[in-house]
C-alpha cells in the first residue's frame, strides 16, 4: 500500500550522504517529495477514519469526496515523480542500484495508483 514506508524512506534519505544520491539538489527534492507524501497519506487516513466512524475530520457533503480524489491523485503524481527521479539516478550511475531499489520499494506508487474509484478503501486499514 502506498505510504507504508514513507517514514523509513525519509530516515534513509536523511542518513544517506548527498553525494550518494546524485547531489544536494536531488537529495532535497527526494526528501521534500517523501515528506509531502507523508502529509497527504496522513490527511487521507484521517478523513477515511472519520468516514468509518472514528471521529476525525468532517467532510463537506458535496465537495468532500472530490477533494479526496484530488489529494490521492496528487499523492500518486508525487510518488511517480519520486520513482522517476530515483530511477533516473540509477540509470546515470549517481545512485547505487541497491539503494535506489530500496527507496522505490519504500515510497513508490505501487498498485494503489491505479484507477481512482473511492480513496477511502485505500487507507481504511490504517484506522485505529
């Protein structure tokens, strides 16, 4: 599921020297994307939990699901950009293939970014 390894990906990016990721700019972009994805996953989780009966964030009756879809679409675009940046670094030889594979496995889009029907189903299992 998208978002499960984002915290670990941010920690891994923070512990990796910038030269091993292709430079300071690339490292900053990867960290910024991972942090933004974490925030979006948190928002989607809170809203999904409120829809399942756990009090969290109320949804606007008309615009709520549309906004959820837009946030999920943005999350998928960020994950695709993150993956493309890592794969480009691996192809150029600036990122170690083992490190790149681990980063993509932790923060890549996975199967969650297929056709977007109802975003609550994607994060419903994370409610406590």
